[in-house]
C-alpha cells in the first residue's frame, strides 16, 4: 500500500519536490497551510507530514516549531532540498511590466539582494511559492509575478523572467518528516528537544551544561518569544551523534531541574546535504 505524505503547498512547490524526493514511491498530497498538512498526519489521512523547518540563508521556519509545540507529532526523519528561485510571469511579460511580486516570506527573504534592485514594484507575502505562481497564472496580467520554482513555471504555464534570483547559491531548506508513530525512518543520528528555562540567573547555561556533561553534541539552538509571556523565550536544540533513548533520558533528567518544560520531539536519521 502506497504511503501518503502531506506537505504544505501545491504542485510545483519546493515542499512538493522535497516530499517526492524523500518518498519516491509515495503519494504526495498538498494542503493549503502548515497546520492542515500536520493535521492530516494526526487524523490518519497521511502516514507522514513534511514541513520546512530551516533555511540556510533565512533561518528558522517558526510556524513549524509552533506546530511541534502544540501537536502530538514526532520527528522521524529529515531531508534537505537545494532551493533555486525563479521570477515567474505570464507568457509575453517583461521585467518592465512587473508592478507586484508575491511569494512566501521565506522566499522573499532569500531573494533580498535581487528584490532590492527593483523600483516601483510592490512585494507581497503569501502562503506558498507555488500558490503565488498559480495565482499569477489565473490573473493572466503581465503586471503580476511570483517567486517560485522552475517546476511551478512548468505546472502553471508561466515564463521565467529571471533565473536563480536567490541571494546565496548554497541556499538549502531542511524539512522535518513527522508522524504519530515515533519510530525513526532509519538508524537515528540526531535528536531535537524543545524547552523553556526557569526564571533565574544562569538557567540556560545550566541546561546547556547538563546536555554537554551528558555527552550530547549540540549542533543547533534556536530561541523565539513565547506569545503569552513578555520577554520569555522558547528554545529548540538539535543534537548529533549516537542516539538511544536511555542516553537521551539521562541527559534530559540532568537538565530538567533548570527547566519549566522540556520535551523530546524525536530521534531521527541525519539528512545528506544536497549536491
């Protein structure tokens, strides 16, 4: 029976391409929003949900962390996708015609140097790169353009007005593969935890020291404000190396006295960097 993979967006999006590359034999189904894709895995409509979590140029994709904080999903894998952004318009359009460009905020951030060269052009954030491309095709107006993939151009019959407009040629997005089942897709080499710290001097330092003393190699830490508390922060951290639940449990027990909340989101295989 074919596995079903939910992703945010539609045909031609980077998430769609990442899902198909991660599950070549799977049935990849697009959803309008991140929460809807995640909910599909919770409701059993999909075996996995694939959500972007980090871009090498623009940083963390915070809506994914918000979902992981609230929903009972486990990280069971990750994958990476090289990102090449194209400026798309209707056939026959020229750069001089463009008055409005739409795309996902992450894509806009990843093309900041190119966009800074444009004048008299309005930049409009949207929910998804491919959805922006589809809307440009539906409008049929040369004044509108979208930042999206070459696959989106092919899917919606658009022309590429400018190729590879991303600021960094190393632009790569990392995606989490999420499931209601916590079993990793392969031998785990990474783990992700989320936590808040006690409101006391040195609490964060003590948490990080507890992880280090337990032999965990932290490869990434990210903080973001808690929406319901002034100047309080939620942290996520990735660890790499030999992963087993007993080892992680001991490390988390050592860190727990210095936290208000501490949760393991999953242990999972480390993705290969795209060529």
